[in-house]
C-alpha cells in the first residue's frame, strides 16, 4: 500500500502560518477598534461564555500593537515549523 501523503516544506508552512496569524491579528485589532462591543461579545461567545469585558483593553498603544504583530508572527511561524516537522516525521 503506497502512501499518498507528501512531506511538507517546513519553511513554507512556517511562513504560511506566520502570515495567517498576522492577518488574523490585524483583523482582531481592526474589529476591536471599529466595533469594540461586538468584538468583546464575539470573543465571550467563542470562549464558551467567559466574560472578558472586565479584562479587555480597547485603547492599546501603537507600540503594544506592533509588539503583538511581531510576537504573533513569530509564534505562528514556530507553530507552523513544529507542525511540519512532526507531520513529516509521521509521513515517513
């Protein structure tokens, strides 16, 4: 029985997930800026009813936002690289 799965390029998956994480972070920042109440409600629903309204900050300094972009991009890229490595291990 021949395996149909192919190995993943670790760098490509890392870049793809890093970029995807950055886009999602940007959408979250925009949503919190444009429609803060809806965004808080959305994440309360997403987190199984956990009320985040008392801990959310709607006025985030630009430096914190930039740091967040960098951090989420790195975390996404690392997650993608680890995922691809583990996937490739099991495809052998």
